[in-house]
């Protein structure tokens, strides 16, 4: 991605679909004003980072053991993809008093190849008080 991320206005609805404003939802997590309190909140912020092209948040929120190389991740962010919707199916543990959790979700986007659906069951760990994305079982496809 060649341009700096463009976050939505703080008063706009958050791209993650929570129904809250960006300034009350993912915005403070992306800007490092506060940490995500749950695995699901971190997953929502990562979706928002993909939607806004925030490479730094994606790298920062990825567990060092599984984090991709900066250049590889940057190359995978496609400016021609528009993220349309996030659907949370299930969150297991990953709460404020847990150290591990999983979140199952579907992310829907539209790109040059048409509409895409990514279903994932993601694993998260909390280390030193910060939730981190570890990995996920992914399924994709066109609809």
C-alpha cells in the first residue's frame, strides 16, 4: 500500500460494524490511545485496519511468533479492495480476564475479482496486557 492510512472521521460509524462511532470503537485502538480489551475488540480493530490500510496497526497487533515480514504484508494490502462488512459468528473466551481466545468471523470485500468472502476462526493471546493475533483457519471464495 503506497499511501498513508485514511481513518474515517471520529464521528462516522466504525468500519467494523459494531454500530459505534469510529472515535468510540476502533479509532482509539488504532491510534494507540487504548488497548483492545478483548480478543473480539482486537479482531474488530484489525478488520478496521485492513479497511483503512493501517499497516502499522496490523503489524503491532500480530504476535511476533507468526507476524509476516513488513514488505510481504504491505504487498498483500490491495488498494483496489473495498471492505464491505464484518460478521462475528462466535467469540470463545478472549475476555478481559482471559489470556487466550478465539473469534470466528466472516469478512466480505469487493475487489477486481468481484465480491469475496473470508471466513476465519482466529486465535489470540494476551501478553503483557495486550491482545495479539496469532493465526487463523481461513476459508475464502467468491460469491
